[in-house]
């Protein structure tokens, strides 16, 4: 997971740390990971050499250093450093970082086969979701959190889960992009709460009421709505 790149770009482009991170992102895009890693390390060292130390810039640099670590334990270390620096900043500049930071830590612990620690950070990421402004990035983060919570067993499977999955497969088989566009986002971002259940049921009602589905498919949607209503 990434700290939203637009946050780094929104900082002063003349700041030496941000300039190095921006150059590193360009190197990544050009297919030069070794050069990108070198630039991100330079960004970290520059932030650390500032007087006083620039914790905000160090947080951004540590994030990019972390994602270029080949060993999971090293990635975990740098993600912990990133979170520590964000906590040192402790103001509005880093408020929206925390869901991504905890997702990165959860992913590292998951890869290291430490499910209890991964579960803890998936849950902490969920607690900070409202700090991320609405938009595609927030949607992406919420999907990742929902997947992590399901994987960790923090969210029990809804009784209607197999029916919903089968219904979505039917939409895919028919190439029904309108139905998928309405239902899939609500399904993928389901964190297990009542608001999420209502959002999913509402999306299904919209598909059912539109009357573009063939009769058998419409009946399937009705059965899923009934099952979710009882869950």
C-alpha cells in the first residue's frame, strides 16, 4: 500500500526531500528500481540531516524506502519507522496517512506469517478510514481494509455471502457492466457493519428496480436481497 502519491506532490516541490522522492517516482515509472531506491535513500538521509530533523519529510521518504525492500523483515522495519515519524508529526498533515500506514504494516506482518499482528493493523487501518478524503484513493484503501479484515477473520462472513458471490459471477458472465458497477463497489468495501449491509442492499434494490435484467436474473437478485435483509 502507498501513501497517496498526490500528498507528496502537494508538498513544496522545491523541498529537497520531496524533490528526491519525485525523482525516485519518475525512476520507478521508467523501470529503474535500483535508481529509485538510491534516490529514496538519499531523501531519507536528507530529511535526517536537517536541523531540526524534518519528521514529515522523513515519514514520506521512509514510505518509499520501505517499498523497495526485498526482505519482508526490512520492509516491516521501514514501515514502522514511517509510522513513528508520522506520529511525531501528529498534525493534520499526516492525518490521512494512517490507513495506508497500518495497511502497509498489516501486509508486512501477513507476509511474515504473524496473523495476530496483521489483524491488529487491519483493524487500526479501519479506525482511520474517515480521515481519508472521499475519492478513488479512499475507495481503494477501503477495499484493501475490507479484504484484510475478511482475511484475518475480524469480520464474520455474512450468511448471504455465497449468494452475493454467485450473483456477481452471473453479472460477469453476462457482461452486465451496469449491474457490476452498482453492486461490486458496495460488495468489495463491506467492512461488516450495518451501514455496509444497507449500502449493499440498496445497490441491489437499484439493480432490481431498473428492470433491465432477464426474469431469472431478477429473481436471483430478489433472493439475495431477502437473504441480506434477514442477516
